[in-house]
């Protein structure tokens, strides 16, 4: 049984920082890529950042330069450090783990869209201006 439990969300001011954590149980953590996604009210869920088992990284343009995804293979925990937060970063953030092997080269296009994923319950991030 795979479980993903996010924490670390909350309220921040524009320009501030938050660090999200995703504790993973089960055998998935060191097997396949993982990522952070977010969904703002009235919008579709969108990718934020991905990390492969070999620590290859992918960021969307909105995250590049401000967010850092990392993983601790000892603690089985995925992180998202978010700096220089903007009001448009307000969303529910979800941790996801691919159920199948996916190349980091194509993961941004297909992971969790065309391939199955485990999902956490989400953590709310609200950025005030």
C-alpha cells in the first residue's frame, strides 16, 4: 500500500517562502519519478516540478528559478522549497509518484496524464499580496 502525505502548506506573503514535504510509505519512493503538481480554484491541475530516481530535475517556467524540488531517500520524503512566492502561486499542491517507470525526458508531458500515479491528499498554499 503506497501512501503520500503532504505537509508544510499555509499562508505566506508575496516574496516569502514555504517548504512543502511529502512523506512516502511503501516501495514506490526509490522506484519511479515523483513530482509536485498544483491546482488553483477553477483551473486544471498542472505540473510544477519533477525529480527522477537519479535526481534529474524538471521545472515548469513558472517554477524555474524560484522553486527547488529535492528528495531524501533515507527519510523517503519529497520536498518543494518555494521562494519568492507570488499570489498566483496560490493553489492546492499535490505530491505524486509515478506507478510505472517514466523517462524524465518525457515525464513532463506524460507522467500522471497518460500514465498512472499515486497522489497525496494535497496541501493548501495561499500567498497574499
